[in-house]
């Protein structure tokens, strides 16, 4: 399999499932339901200790947009340093201006800091909220990022095929274009053939019931519609099926 397969996870059980399925890289997050936030330092350390493949930590201090304050930028620097101390291989980040361009002063500060620590850098789907994809691609390339995670500025990668192909053509191998959002074993072959992307990103999410014996149905830890006794995890089968499709 020449295509890199990155699996995003937000719990340690999913780490084992993703690797067993054939993932080639892990994106480590908390709160995947919110699009992925920075994982805890303990999670980073445990993933680094247990993983047989590269692990990149999401550096995203909150849900919502990607226009950050100076205080949030400082938080992101601390989290990048935590990823290094934990023994991870890289970080995943993205920062924008209010006008939908890459925030070059902030992005440069973060990327140079990470690169000085010998960490790889992925620019995440903040890219999909840019107003000018061609301009944004050149900006991210100038930052020295290894790859961009993108759906082709569409709700899902299969819907963004035209833009993904254009990005691959424009990039000319200067940066990897990693397609993510709505990619599965049924559509990945066509997606790769139509766009030429060399990397794929997915969560392969399923759920399992809690192992608790006593179920406190009257108690809620968060939103009323969320079942606290259903655990979201990565499906080994979904990842293995993706690997088969890519082969």
C-alpha cells in the first residue's frame, strides 16, 4: 500500500484498533465529536509509549473557529512542547485571520517552534475555511508543513474531488495533500484515482456498549442526547477494509 492512512482517535482503545487495522499514522485528539481538540499530556505519553507507528497530536485549544488570541497562541506553544516531551512525532495545527487567510505571523511562530523541536507539522482542515485555496496552499508550503488535511473545501472529500485534484496539481510534490472527511472503503479507490492524493485520513468510528454493570440512567455527564454508556471507538474492521481497498 503506497497510500498513507492516518486514523484520528480520541481514546487509547482506538489506538490499538487503528494499528491492528493497518493505519500508518495516528492523529491524536480529544473530543472528536467537536472536530478534534488537543489531547491530554497523559494521553500523549501513553500513545507514544504504546504506538508502533508515528503519532501526531492535534493542537487546537478549543472548539469553534481558527482565529486565535495571543493567549491561545501561547497555550498552543505549551501544547506543542508537551507533545515533544511526551515523545510524539509531530503536531497538527491551523490558524486563520478574520478574513479567512492563513495567519502567517501566528502560523510561522507555531511551525518554527515545532520544527525546532524536530516535530513534523500537518496543517489541518482550517485550510477548508480559507477564502482562497491557491493562495493558502502556497502559504502553507512556505511554512514547511509536511501535509495539508483537506476535504477540498467541501462538506466531504468525495464532494471536493475537483478542488483536491487541483491542489495536488498545484502542489507538484512540494507538500502532501491528505484527503479527509467522509472517506470510507467504498469511495476511497475512486477518490485516489480521481485526485492523485497520496494520503487518506479517517476515524473509522463505531461504538461499543459500556462494560459497566450498574447503569445510572438518571445521571448525565454532558448533553442530554449523549449516551454516557455508549463508547465511541475506532473500528479495526473499517480500517482493515480501507487498507484492502487501497491495495
